[in-house]
């Protein structure tokens, strides 16, 4: 991670009041803290649409899935399923599948990364805190394991005020923590009006 001078941090903080206004997606993610208290990566059959496992458990993608349902009535289970059916070859061939699986496809980080890219929400990874606004979706590959991970930028700041915190579930339930620059960032995405409209059209 690039080390920034005090003046650079001050400039970043000067921009934050604009970005830190309440955001429905960030708030919906934060509402899961204390509710989702377990990490459960097991494969489970889900109803469709609107399928979910019990809210006291989940994985990192479930934070994003639930937040989008709660904040914007957007169902990523349906959006991913429909987009994958429309262009299956555009999605990662990591799991050796030949068709869609609406129980799990939307709960896989690489599939969410692909969907966010395809709807035009993806932006380049950045090490500048001022590039991130509450409600942005960020994905990484974890140090040591290289496993994919995803979370949502919070309205809260790190203890030194330098970085936005991330609401995510990395193994101990949904928490809001200072991890933005702790792992290799792959994608940051902003769901502006256009991106939400694309998702809504896919999920309705």
C-alpha cells in the first residue's frame, strides 16, 4: 500500500463529508451487524426468487445480496441467473459447470464481479481513500489464501480517520472493520442510477 503524506491524508479527509452522507446500501449492510453472527459457506438449496439461508449466518456475498434486497429491492439471485443464462461463457469457468445453478451462482464472488463489470458499475482498483464512497462494493483476493472476498464501504471511518471501513463477513459474522487496503483489491463498483436500473431490469 502506498504511504501518503499528512497533506495527502488531509486532502482525502476534506473530500469525505460529501461522500459520507447516508447511503441506503451502506445502511442496509450495517443493519446486518449483530444479526448475521456465523460464517456458513455450505451449499444449500434455496427458494427462487428471493432465496436466502437463515439471516443469522452467511458468507461475504450474502452481505451484498441482502443489502441490495433491503435497500433497493434488487434480487441478485435473479439478476445473476438471468445474465448467466443470457451469456454463460462470459462468466468464470472456475467450478466446471455447464449450466447455471440458482442456489449458488449469486453467492460466488467472481460471478458478482463479472455482473458488476457487465452492467458498467466497475471502476479501477485504487489505493486512494477519497475514491471510495459509502455503498461502494469492493472485492479482493485475500492475503495468504488468494480466496475471493467482497464487502460494502461503510459510512464509518478508521480510528485515524484516514480510511472508510468495510462491512463484510470474513468468518465471524457481519462486521464493520478497517480492511480496505489489507488485501489485494480486484474491483470497486459504484451502483449509480444507471447501474441500479440495469440490475433492476435483470431482477424484475
